[in-house]
């Protein structure tokens, strides 16, 4: 075949081509040779010499298709009811496939004539200087032309009848009366409303939405409303939710089976509006009983129904928050006994774990409900027994950690202790006054380190690392320094022992002597002030002097302050039938050493020898009397004339034991002192924050300053507005900031 343009008889060629077009559009058999010849004929007509016949070919093809579809319409209209739907479906399946083949047959006309003559989008928007393009701008490719003719000649006249039959068929399927063959027909007919617009660059679903989707949604809405009304009359809330959930699932499957995918969310919204949103007040009224009785199955059914609705979950979240708070208050409201701290923390963890699991299983871990749990737990942990009473959570949590980290933790393995300490961070994260916890924790850590009561140093460091991850390095800075001091003191004692051995001609101290040198700024020892003057036992004076000489030789300009009330020593009792090794406090040791020269002494003389007041002596002697190492001459409280005597009949099954002193026990005034110390630290912290903010901002209004201070301090505590105002006034008095001349509500930084 020659590709060179030549003269072509249009009528003769079209007669041959028209016959093949008819065979193609009706899916009749077309031999390969005939197909190739007709393909060549299309090319020849488009490049004919001297005048191409492309436009004439296009018009003749258009007229043929128009007549063909009109004939098909007549056949379809001859049917009634379901037969009409079947006839349309048959005609469409044949025509749509035939038009695809025809589109390929006219490939040259489509690509070389029609596409080139079409206006581009910029030309359509901004216009064109070429007048020839306007003539062809409405020409469509043959495939698109065929579908356009189908829409105008077939769908438009039949749309009302078709849609009515389609809605009937889908309704029958809802009632379980649909037939598989009929369902396939319905699906293909609905798909034809989309397919006829597949060549459109915009609005390809417009016709589908207009003639089918809109009436389908209206009919579906009426069906859902009727079904909901019937269910409300016949069933309880559980049955209603089960049925609605089942209906949602069925409708979603039905939409995927029959409709275009774009209709899925629209049908879901319609179903939600008619079956859930319309009865939202009734469903919300049922929420209270579900939450109170923790009906997990009902809540699991209700949650997916309410979630898509605007504010649908509001009532559910609020009721759950209130329920968690009520359950928590029942668990922690009436705690008593010595292990209140353990009961408090473990009760909080039980409540948190219970509702955390519930949220995960019932509400699929929804963050809205996670926020409700956090809000409720925060309210519980920071619950105040009275308006002016502080929350007890920081102190109780610190005691709980202390009880786990002490050697006295009974019946628990290392892994169990680690697990409990890790869980305690859950409660810690809800504590608002983290600075109060830090004070109590530091005090208790100091006691464990000084008196060597820690169960495991690894566990201690692991707990501090957890606190650092939760609050940052600054929060645990002093705790880290306490550990550093302990390790430095170990090295220092080794050097001290070495220096004693190196002194030629000097005898050893004769006693075991270990000193902890602690930084005053890192250790919370100021909360437990020294009882006052104290006469150090003669046996210790030489050791103390030797260490002071050694230390000042090592470090110049440092001051040593001995905290005897925090020290302890070991005494060996050799005056009994068997020897005992007893660990006592320094004051108790000093009192017992008085008995090296005598067997009895009255309280007045003992106090004078030790330079202690009578009350102080009583505190330390009482525990020795209670454990029967000493005997007293009078009943009741120790008086100044009471004589203390060594008990030579003393017996203990253990040959090595510790006597707990009164000062090691927590006292109410220690707690009060801790809270006072925290208040002082808070004032300094807030003043420093205000100065930092004003230094960077220079000028700031009162409300803005308060908000920025709240933002900076929320990590460790939640200050009251009154406290912030007092700190601002204090800084004005100190001339760090001043009120501006223009407004009393505005502050400026004083450089």
C-alpha cells in the first residue's frame, strides 16, 4: 500500500467502510484482511488529493451512529419493566464494546485530524488568533462521539424509567429478594452512566450524580428513616446498635457492588444522618448507664456510630472522664495505715491500667479517649483533700520509690522492683508539683546513700535516668551530683588511708573511720538542721583532727562542717555473755561510750558530758531503753534524775543488728519544712523566669508576662496567679523591672 496522497472516490469508499462500521458496532465477525483494508481507507480519505475528506468522513460516521442508536432505542422501548432494563443492558454491552473497536479503526482520524484541530485549555481560556480552530473545536474523537450520541439518544429519553427500575432492583436486594443475574444488570447499567463521560477531563461524574446518585440517596434516606423508626419501637438500645451496625456494613457492601466508588462516603453519611444523628439525644441518654456499668460490648458498638458525627463523642468522653475520676476516688479516697504510699501508687496504677486497656480494646486506642484518661488521672493524682491543703501525691510517690529502693523491700525480686519503679513513672507524669516530689525524693535518696540503705546502686541510677527522661537534665542535676559525691568520697577515703600508712612513726587511728564529703548545694541536708553543740567522744577526736588536716592539705579554701546527727558507727559489746556488733547513731554511740568507765549514770550527768539538752538526750536514749540495752530506774518518761544502767542480761538472737534512731524517722515537721523549702525555691524560680523574659522582651503587658511565666514553669509545677503577682511586685521593689509611665498594666525591663 502506498502512503502517497491520491484521489479517492468518497462515495465508493464510504459504502465499503460503512458496511464494516456496522459489523464492528454490532460485534459481527470482521476478517483481518477486511479490517486492514478499512483501516487503510480511513487513512486514504484523511489524506486524499486534492481535498482531504476527513470532515466528511466524520459527519457521515456521526450520522450513522446517530441512526444506529435511534434504532436501538426503539427496540429497548418495545420492552416493559424489567425487560426494558435487560434490553438496555444488552444494547449497551454490545454498543460500548463495538464503539471501542470503532475507535481503534478510526485511529488515524482521531490522532492526526481531530486531536490536532482541538483547542488547548489555554486557547479555550484566553482565546486564539486562528479562526480555523473554532470550526473544529466541537469535534470529538470517534469513541467519545459514540458515547456522546448514546447519552443523548438513549440515556436522556430513558433516564426516568431506568432510574426507577434501578432503585426497585436495589431495594429488592436490600430486602434479600435480588437475583444475581439482575444484580449484574443493575451494576452494568449504573456503570454506563459513568462510562459515557470517561473522555471528559472535568465533571466526568456529573451525569451519574444528577440522574442516579441524587435520587438514590433520597430513596435510601427514606428507607433508613423508616427502618430506624421501626427499630426504636421494637428493640432496646443494644439491639438497635447491632442492627444499625449491620445495616452500615450491608450498605457499604451494596455500594461497592452496585455504585461508583465515589458514592461510598455519601451513602455512609446518609445512613449515619438518618439512623444515628437523628436519634443522637436518645443515644447520649443511654451513655450514662453504659459507662456506669462498664458495658464494654455496648460501648464498642456505640463508638463507631458516634465517631463520624460532629461532637458525637463529646458526651461519651465527658461521662468516661467523670467515671474514671469517681472510680479513682473510691480507690484512693480512704487509704489508711503505714503503707498508704504503696496503696496510693498501686491503686492509681490499677485504675490507669484498667481504663487504658478499656480504651485500647473498646475505643481502638482513640486519642480523644486517651486524653480523657490523662485528664482524669491528672485530677486524681493532684486531688487536694481540702482547699488550702497541698496534694499528697508527690510525697506518697517519693515514699513509694523509697520503699522499693531500700534494702528493706521484702519478698520482691530485682526484676519486680524494676518493673514497679518503671510503672511509677506513669503516676509521676501526672504530678503537677514535680518540684515537691523532687525535694522529697532527694531527701530520701540522701538518707539511703548516707546510711547505705540502697538495695542496688544500678536501680538507683536507673530511676534517676527515668526521671531525667520525663523532666530533663536540670530536674535530676542535684541527684546526679549526690552520686558523684559518693564516688568521690570513696576515692578520698582511700587516699586518706594511704596517707596514714605513709606517715612514719605515727600509729594508726585504731578504729575504722569513713567520711563522706558532700556538697552543701547538692544535698538537702539543710532541711534537717543539726541539733546544736555536741561533745564528740574522745575515741573519735583524733580521727576527726587527722582527716581535717589531710583534707585541708588536699584542698585550700574549703570549709568542712561536721554533721554528727547524720553519722553512725559500729560498737562491739564485749561485756555480755557473747559479743554483739551494733550499728547506732553517733549520739547513741557517744552515750554508750560513757559506760566504758561506769555501769550506770543519771540523765543529767550524761547530758552534761555530751553537751546535749535533756530533750535531745531523751530522744536518743529512748531507743536504747526500748531495745533493752539500757535499763532505767523510773517508770514512764526519762527524767533528769533517772539513772540509766547497762543491762548485763541483754540477749539477742542476732549478733549483728542496727538500732534505728529517732532522727532517722520521718516526722511531720520534716514534711512541713520540705513544703516551706519548695515555696522558697518556687519564688526564686519565678523571679528568675520573669527577669529572663523581661530581659529578652524589654516591654510586656501583665497578662502576656503571666502567660509566659506559666508556660516556662509548667514542666515542674503549676504556680498560682497570686504567687506570680507577688514575685512581680518583689522584682519591682528590687528595681529589676518597673511599671511604664503610660500604663500600670505594662512592665519594662530596667537595664
